[in-house]
């Protein structure tokens, strides 16, 4: 019998309340520091398209690195061959914005979910699309089935002003020939897609094609099954930065997090789940978000393992 998703997430929402105050809201992007830290939203979209939600599930938040999941999917649609010569598929074991491995490995980022990898993906989209910002927005609106999805340019500009590390990563990769467009142009688009605002329900819906072999709720193909397998595998091994091992151990779902406090996870054939709680742990992942995911797979008895 299918577990009662609504009852489980309501129970979890109450049980995680004592954890409020234990993490810290991201402040290296000044605009993000303004968020109310006490928000908690959870949404699930099951394979039949039913959505179950609690708490702040309708409040928009900055998806930040979760956008890397969707830009990767878009880039895979636009560029099939060259992509995997320019970005690897191994976990990095370093922080999301680390420069350390990049020089040792000749400007080829370990995977598309660390900042360096996502910046190469942004460069690929720039090279393949005439109107790259519009292509990203169109893709996001299609997969969320929400025409109101927007970038938050105040957040994008705030990150652009302070994102010196991302600039350093980009110039280093440019020197190795792994950034083809102008660095400034790539960084502007990267910060823009990181500033996308979705709510938990949008995010659970947006990931539906990853639980349905690449098809959206209307049966339209978003990604071919081979690429869904690849994206979900990358989420499993690299979706939570330095907590990827801990997350696999405790939760057992492919997932992607962002410093805005969101996490989205998928169980192919069953459900996608999104959580938003802005206070982060020391690895930059939502502290309550990770706990919610662990409690959910434990209580429901449903994980990839
Ligand atoms: N825009 C953020 C950065 O590049 C994304 C990081 C994240 O969400 O983990 O620093």
C-alpha cells in the first residue's frame, strides 16, 4: 500500500521545528542574507502528478545551485557530444567553489554541479542558443508548467558584484581553453540562472520528468531516458557537494541542493520531493532540508535502496 505522503510530511514539519536556529543563512551573496530563516516548505509530486505540500510551499525562494540541474538538462539537449569532454562525471570531494582541483586537472571541472562545471555548462548554452536567457526561462516555465517563473535580477547583480571566486574559476578555465565565450558574459548568465525563483511546488513539478523516464506529466519528452539516467546518477554522486556521501547514506535519493536552502530529490517511478529551509550546515546544504529528506525516506520506507 502507498504510504500517506500528506500525513508523513505534516508529521515531519512538526518534528523538525526544534532544529530551527542551528544552521546559518548564506550571507556571501548579500541579497540572500535578507531572507527570513524560519521558513520551512515541503512538496511532493507523485508519479500520477498529485502534489502534496506543507508549510511555506508556495513562497518563492532563490534556487541557486538547483538551477545547475536544469541548465545541465538544457545543455544536454543542445549539445550531445562535446559536453562530456569539457566536464567530468566524478565527485569532487572539495567545496562547491573550490579552485584546487581545477589547475591540477587542466581546467576540466570534475562534474557539472560544482561551480566550475556549471559555469562550463552555462558557456555551452551561450554558444548554442541565440537568446540564452530566454531559452533557460522557457525551459523552466515548461517543466514547472508555470508561466510566471522569473529571474531575480537584484539577487543576480548582488552575486555578480561579490562573486570573485566564480570569476577566478572562469578566468582559469578560459586560460585552459574551456570557456569559449567572454567570461563576463558567461558570469552574467550564470548568476542570472542561479537567481531563478521557484516555490517548493514548482520545484517538485519541475523534476517530474526525472521520475518518469524523461517525459513530462503530459507525456512530452523533456530528456531521453539515457540522459535521465545520467543526470540522476550525477545527482546521487555529486548533488550535495561534500555531503553527497552523507546524503546517500542517510537519505538514499539522487538530489540537488542550493545555498538558497532548497533541496530537490527524486525516486524514479515514484515521486519527486522538494524542501526549502534557508538555514545551512557547514557544507552549504539546508540543515533542516537534509533532515526532512532523511525522515521522509525512513518513514515512507521508500528510497532507491
Ligand atoms: N550562485 C551560487 C554560487 O555560485 C550557487 C552556489 C550554491 O547554491 O551552492 O556561489
